[in-house]
């Protein structure tokens, strides 16, 4: 008996809540909210300092991909011969078949050059059979958009910063301990 | 010459009645379509979602989309069915639903045909609808349809009795069966204040009469695939659907007339229609609210509730009204007696509903005791 009344009060409260904040997202007219660590399709990143892609074409990601959806070729880096870049080789041709990509992120894990990221793109359906095959300019474009959206810092740079901060912290602690010994 | 004027006057009367009937028909259809939209929106918001939004602005074209879909569906006629009965059943249900509205006053004098026996007429036509349901089940030539039809008839007949008892109590209070007199009688004090038990019984039994959740087991699609309506498709089924909403609106209107004072309210007399509509829509929203909250009762729970709770409460209502009238007690005694009846019944139901919980506790306590004994013996 009492539970009926409690239930009615609950639905009355939820009616007012539903009038103000229904949980429905009217998808096509409203974009899906995407969390920062959302794993969409893979994309290639761009190094703004020496303007060129991070990717050197080393093929590690291609070898480790479970569905073998990627292919690439490398070439000698013209910017390296001019002395503007430390990368001896650079990516020449890169293709991902997004129909086969399972968004596992293994390519990102094994990459040694911070060259590939899981972007936030997830709405890339096309109506032609080969529309899922994306080439290098498109991948770089998606990567650039991802970098701008999230303020992406290469993980190796982040790792270096973290190590320096840890080393500085340790030096500070050692100095504090020494000065403490001195004072005694 | 005199005969000619008489004929002319008679024709004008007939024309007037036909016009008002048409207006009622059209108005009710529009209101019922609007109710289907309102129900989906209210249920949606209650469930933290939006309800129809894409068909027209705010989903306002949804009832029209539903109507078009239903009309365009293939009209199935089972080969073994009795064609005449199959065809006539929805007609009976919807005509009886419309007939009730002929005597319901929306304002002082705003009624198609006021009858001295208004309440009697209404309860009589509510029963005619039940015949339509049984015929629907029989005409389907489907075992489950027939059983569903009989079950629907059982449920609706059982809940007619508390309704009639409460209606008799209200008639005793107002000393008339005329709906307009009943509304006028509530001028200082509404019947709901004097007889709250009556309002509760009328509302709950009315929900069951219409076949609304939590009493809609007989035509629930997920439970019995439509019950007596299982073989009806498209426009045929739409007629039953329409009849259900007309009945819901009628129960809300009757409850507001019998207990909430119909068109009475502060302000000038022409505002009466507005008050009436406001009260009816408030009650309709409560019906939707109850639908969105409570799960269905099983048919045996439903029937037990009708015969073991509603009917005795109905008799109790008549007895206390009669006592109040006979001994000429002040009105608040009637309120007190009805509230007492409600609380006693509520307490008994609470005891009965909590009994399994207590039994579980007992059994667990006994088991714990036995375990302790065995451990001590070891």
C-alpha cells in the first residue's frame, strides 16, 4: 500500500526531472558527446616544429595490426638532406581500410614515434564499397583535427617531462636531507 | 399553417440535436487524439525521455500518423469467424462509449440532452460496452480471443459493482440522479471533501472499468497478445483504441462531476467550462501518472481486489452515507467515517501485503535457531 504511494511520488519527481533534463540525445541533430580518451579511428599526427608527419614508415603498426588493415611505404626524407629534420626516412604512402579496423589501439601502443593516435572520428560511413579506404592526406587531416581538439602532446615528450620532474623532485629531497644533516 | 410551423419547429429541434451530436462527435474525436499524444509525452517525460518529437512540431502530428498507419493496414478477417459479429463488436464498444457523453454537462446548461436519470443512463451504457468485448472475443474464432473476451467481461462486470454502489451513495447525497443537480449540490462543499472514500473507489474502479494499467491485463499486448482484440488489425483495432480513450476521458469527466464539482469554481459563470476542462485534464494526468508507475495486476489479483476490497468498501460507503443522512449528522462526520474506512482497509491491505515478508523473516529466524542448536549439540 505504502509502496504504491512511494512509487507514485518517485514518478512524480521523475516527471519534473524529465521535463527539465531528459536523458535522450536527439542524435543526428545533436553531436554525440565524446570523452577525451574515446578511441575512434586511427589517424596520423603532424609535427608542427619541423613541418612533417611524425610517421617514418617503420611498419611496426602494420606488422602488429590483428586485422592487417594498413599498408605503407617509406621514402628518403628530403628535409633531412636539407638538415631541417632528424628523421632520415619519412612516410610516402599510407592507407588504412577502416572497414577492417577493429579500433583495438594496438598500432598506437607499439608505435615508437608517437605517429599514430586513436582519433575521435567515429562517423565515417560511406555508400561506396571502397569508401572506407583512407589515404595519407585524409589521415593527416583527421590527425590534425584531433591534435587541435585535444591539445595533443606527444607521449614521448610527456614521458621526458615526467622524468625531469621526478629527477628534480629527487634532487630537492636529497638537498633537503643534506641540509638537514648539516644543521645537526 | 399551424401544422407547418410545428413541423418547421420540430425540424429545427432535430437539426439542433443533430448539429450538437456532430459537434460532440468531432470534439470528442479531436480530444481523444490529443489525449493519445498527451499520454505518450507524459509517459515519456515520466521515464526521463522525450516522447514523440519528429512527427510535426513536438510530435503533434503523431496521432495523425498513427491514424494513417492504422487505416492503411490490411483488414484481416479470420475465415472461421462470424463475419457479422466480428464487424459489429467494435461498433458496439465505441457507440456505447460515445452515448455516455450525451448527458455529461460541461457547463451550466451545456449538455446535449440532460436527463433526470442521467447517472442511471450512464451506468447502463457502460455495461453495454462489455457486450461488445465479449462479441469481439467470440467473433475472433480464436481460443485465446474467446477466453480473453470472457475474462474482460468478468473484470468489467466485477468493477461495475463498486462504481454503481458509489454512484448510489452520491445520488443519496445529492438526492437526485440528474448530473446537473449533483453539480449544483456541491456548491459550498465538494463531494470529495464529504466522501473521499467515494472518490477513491470511483477512481480505482473506473480505471478498472476502462481497462487502464494497472488493470489492463485483459488487453495487454505483452501478456496476452491483445486478448479479445487479437484478430483485429488496422482500422478495426483503432476503433477499440479510440473507445478506450473515450472511456478514460468519460471516467475522468464523471469523477470530476460527481466529486470535484464539475464546472464550479471561482469567477463568472461562463468560466465554468474552463474549470470543468481543467479538472478533467488533471484527472486524466493522474490516470497517466498511475499508468507510468504501477505494474499490472494479474487477473486473479484483480478479481480478488474487486470482490474482497472494492465491493465491501462500496457497501460501507452506502451505509455511512445512509447513516449520515438518516441521523442528520453534520457533514464532517461523513468525512471522518470515510477516512476511517480508508485507513482501516489500507492497514489491512498493508498487513496482507507484508505477510510474505514477515513469513520469510520467521523462517530465517527459525533456521538460524536450528543452526545454533545443532552447533551447540556438536
